[in-house]
C-alpha cells in the first residue's frame, strides 16, 4: 500500500513528514466551485472529497489517497485566497481584532472506501494597524493563503490566541488525521515506536 497526498501544499507535505509518513504527491486540478448556501464545514468536506476522488480514480489498487481543503470563515462567510494586494488588505482589516474560524476537510480513499471529516479551530487576531497590514501584505506571504495569512510564518505575529488544533490552521489537523488513518490500519505513532527500537 502506498500513501498518496492529493495536494500540492508544501505545508501539508511538511506536516505528513513531521509525523513520519512516507508518501508521494499527486495534486489534483478540480473545479472548486460549490453550491451556494453550503456551510464552511460542508464546503471543505465536499472539496476535499472531490480532490481525493480525482486522484483515487488513477491510483493503484490498495493505494490510500489523502486529500484536504482549508477555508477561513468570518461570521459564516468564507474568505478564500486573495486575488490581489487590495483584497489581502481588506481581508486582514476585516479579521483585525476579531475571532474567525479555520475549517479543514480531510478525506481518505482506498479501493472504493471513503472517509471524510472536518476540523474547526477558532483564531483571534490582535488589533492591527493599517501600517502593519500593509507591511505584512508587502512580504507576499498572504497571497497564496486562505484568509490572507499563514500562521506558520510572519502571520504568527497577528494571532493573539487560538482554540483547537494549531495544525488545522496550517491546513491539516494531525490529531483527527491520525484517528482517521487508524481506521485504514495506518498508525504513525506505533510505526514511530517500532523505528526507534
């Protein structure tokens, strides 16, 4: 059995490596449009499943496909990746001094079996000045990230507190993923113990 990460995200690759998994990357190029009226949780579950199914269709028998999708939501409205500098600044201004939610949907597929779930983390930004927002956007870090920030980079300076899984905010909730992998017979913690004997 091989593990396939159906994502081009360097952060997700880093997190899988952190827990000792061996995998190959096959990112999927799928339509990410969703029906209006879906909740953020429904959106990330739907998109993670769609991404995984696209890759699973070409996987070898026995391969386990992992896919994920992450969104930032403020007052129930989804903030995607900013299209330009002005949109990044607008997103960060809206998030300043407020609490938002980060949702990540995770899907595992193997031989026609599918398991999908999601995790949510509440993130509170400290109040940000227009100068701080402009300086952060100038670094370029916000431009490829949902909600226009990356908690694993300079964006950490914006976060006052969070409730929930930190790794979920990076794009892959490791605790939930571990529970899901166990249902497919993959137990990274036990494997790590075996490697150290």
